[in-house]
C-alpha cells in the first residue's frame, strides 16, 4: 500500500484463531479480526474492508472459499471474535450462530409487535389533526353526495330537523351540524365528516316515534364527534404506506398512497368498522341521556331496523331475482351507495350492548324529541321518489 490507494497483491491467506495471516512473494501481514471495519459477502468470496470509506480508499482483503460451508464457518468465527466490539457485532454473531427457525420466529414476533405499535399510532394520531380537516373532508364529500342523490327541498322539514338536532349537540362541540333529507324509502341515515347529516325519508315512516329518530341522529353525531371519517382516512393511508414498505418497488410508491388519500376524500371511506359503530352507539346513548331523551329510542329503532332487514332480505330469492341482484351489484348506482353508506345493519349483539349501557348507567329521560304536530308533518313530507 502506498499510503493513499491499495495496491493489489495475490497470495495465500490462512485463517488462524485470532487473525488472518496473509503472505505473498513480497509481503507478509497479519490482520486481526477486530481491526476490520466491515465485511461483504459475494458468492464464495468475502471482502474484508479495513478502513471506513469516508477517510481514504480502504485496503480490502479478498478471501475465496471452496464451498458455502467453509464460508459460513469463517463468518461464525469472524463474528465470534468481534462480538465484544459493539451492538452490531453482537447482533451479527447472534444472527450467524442462532438456529434459523428461532431467527424467523423472532423476526415474525417483532413484525407483529411493530405492526401493533404502528396501527396504535395510526389509530390515535388523529388527535394531532385539526378539526378543520374534518370540515374540508366533509365539504368535498358533500358536493359529490348532493350530485348523486335526490335532496328533498322542503325547507320546513329541514328547519324542524335542524332545530331538533341542536338539542342533542353539546355546547363544546367543534362542529356545526346541518341536516338534509334524501328522498329514498330506505329507513336510515348517515353522516359525513364535519357535521353534515343526511336522513333518508323512509325513516319517517319506519320509526315508531320521534325519539327513535333522536337515537339515529345521536348515533350519527357520535361518528362525527369521534372523528371516524378522519380516523378511517388515516388508517387507509397508513395501511398503504405500510404496504409500500413491505412490498417495495412497484406497488410501494407514493402515487399509490396519493390515490388512496384521494379516495379517502370521497364516499368510499364512510363505511365504518365495528369498533367505530360501537363507539358511536355508546356516545349516542350518553348524548341522549344527557339531553333528557330516553336512550331506549336508539335500541328501539335498531330493533325495527333488524326486523326491516329480515323482512327485506330474509326470504329465499328466486333464480331470476338472484340474477337481477347480481346485475345490479355490478354497477354502483345511487341506490347502491345509499345502502353502502348507511349505518351498518344493527345486530342483536349491538342492541343488547345498548340496553346494557342503559341499565348499568340507569339512564332515563322523558323529553319528546319532536312535537306530534311536527312529526306528523315530517311523515307526510319528502316522500321517496
């Protein structure tokens, strides 16, 4: 070596206990294992690099092996001698001396824990997102919503609902609520991010009284207040990011993440997980009780909905009806979107959970959500087209 750049020398290398002995026609050197900066392995060749590249061009000792077994034995010996150098060498020693099944099990467990931590952070990071984001997301959804569906233009009906919902909304809410009616016979409702709530007109004829409607609205307010839309979006984006890391090039680029982010600003992310449905139920039950309405209105409406679903879809479809249903499912029409976006069908388990909350907390209430006169008006307005 001339002090600046390495000069290639061919010779014989002997693997000794504490060092590598190199001998050529002109030179004889002993290299201690602990003195090397790092090693690089290619096929049956190992390059032992002496000095970090940022200092000078490093001399490199190249050792060729006859088979993989010899090469692996050398690596084990090399890392065994270096394991006191620091964490990285300790890790490399563990990696090369531990049973492969145990290594896979370790990394599998580490991956599961990492994913758990990742999703925990993703699920709770929404607290750092300002509520303005909810409003902007809702506004972008609102324009699409109202272009797809037939919005009832009955101002008096809207006024009745807007006035009534204010009795449910807490004073410290960061959102402004607006209620609109969609002309559709389906008895349901859904909220979009930021406080816009849409009621399907079929609800007025299927709900037995206005307190059942209060239960539906309290549930939808729960989705908005618990910020489920933004949380869904964060889940989708974080999942896309995780996929991009795992899959790598191709699927794993930021165009893919941007695509999912754009999708998140549309209606497709208004479908909720079971966890979010339960959160909205619990929030809504508490909201009703604190506003003076008996929360049994929520469980009563969900019971009616359960009966409605059984009546509508419980029968056996004829073959021609099945074919017709299949054809309809192939195209996402406004009706398909309504069923997709509406509150998830209630289950017996959810109804029992609501009743349990009422019993355990001794929730009561005797206020009427909408007067009999106004409720009758709603039942006769905005009929489904």
